[in-house]
């Protein structure tokens, strides 16, 4: 038994060493291919999707649909590669849906093939609208997360301001160290600070980012940060007042959810608990009445 355990440990160690050696060899090969100008399969696929999204149809789709642009901004997809990827998906999914509809229409019996035109139109519409609906859901979810993170962002800002940091320094600390606490806001602050490092002003960039995200709590926070940039520490009371206001809003929202949940639970109780209670309370009387009538 000890010999088998020793052999198993040696085999596991050999497997780990072999996996590490293979990983290093693949990394060297990848670096060599990149230096020679050759791309990997994943990178070639990404470049192909980017080319499809950057095609005239993809650019026309991106140029005409302003709502999609706003949703991509709220989701955080602001790079040209990400926008081209979404455009490629929005262009390719209807074609794929139409192809699957054609296959289904070919498999239908002869008397049901007269409706294949309606099936193709439904597949085309569903393939075109589905990516946008998913984009709306993802953007709304990210907005809710940012609104929840603002209630934690304000105490962090107050702590950093009380230690003597300026607005830009505090934002840099949050962008670097706040990924685990406020990940979405940290990503947005990182983009803002990159533009600031390129020579742009901090206040207008904060205003632009808040307008793109369209989150009321974050917009109010950016307004107070702009006041801090102009007035210094005189706007700390506004930051505290905003924190209290956000707490009141959150408490009101929780109370509304609890009240709605109580109404739903009462409906569930009426549907499931009332019949059982009626059987328990009225069952003996009905059984006695049945026995009396039977006798």
C-alpha cells in the first residue's frame, strides 16, 4: 500500500512538471509566433469578427442605431473591437437563425411547407432583436450594480479625503485598490484617469462618464466631486448629505419590496394554506354530518 501511494505521488509530481513544461513551451511558441507576425486561432477569430463588424454593413448598423451605442456605453463596451464584436453578432445571428429556419422548413411535411415564409420572417426578426434585448438586460443589471456600489463609494471617498488626499489622488487609489469593493466603478474611474493622463481635465471627464452611465446616484456623486475640485474641502457636507439621501432611498426601496412581498405571501397563503386549514377545521364536522345522514 505504501509503495502504491509513493508511486501515485511520483506520478502526480511528474504530471505537474510535465504540465508546467508544456505550458512554458506553449508560451514560448506563442511569443515566437507573435514576433513573426502570425496570430493564434483565438486572435484570428477575434480579428475576423472585428473585420465583420467593421465592414460597411457593420458600420452602417452602428451609425444608425444610437440606442445600441448608448447601451454599449452603459455596459462598458467602449472600445472599437468590442463594438465591432457586437455588430458582428447582431449581423451574424439573423443569418444563422434564417439558416436554421430553412433546415426546419425543409424537414416539415409537404402540406405544412406553405408557412415557411412566415417562419423565415420570425427567425429573422428574433435573430435581430435578441442581441439587443440581451444588451438591454445586461446594461440595466450593470446600472443597478453601480447604483449599489455608490453607497460604498461615498464612505471610501470620505475616508480618503480625511487622510489628506486630493480628489484625483483618492480616485486613483480607488481605481487601483477598489477592484474588490467597487469593481464596476473602479473600471470606469480607470478609464477616466487614463484620459486625464493624456491631458484632459478631470471634471469634464467625470461629467461625461456619468452622463454615459445614466445612473442617478453616480451622477450626483460626480457633481459633488466637481464641486470638491473647485471649492476644496467645503463640499464634504454635501457628500455626507448625499450618503444620507441614498440610505433613505435604499431604506424606502426595501420597505416597498417588503410590502409587496407581504402581499404576495398573503396570496400564496390563501391559495395553499387556506384549503388545508379548512380541511382541518371543518373536516370533523362534515364527516359527522355525513355519518348522521347516512344512518
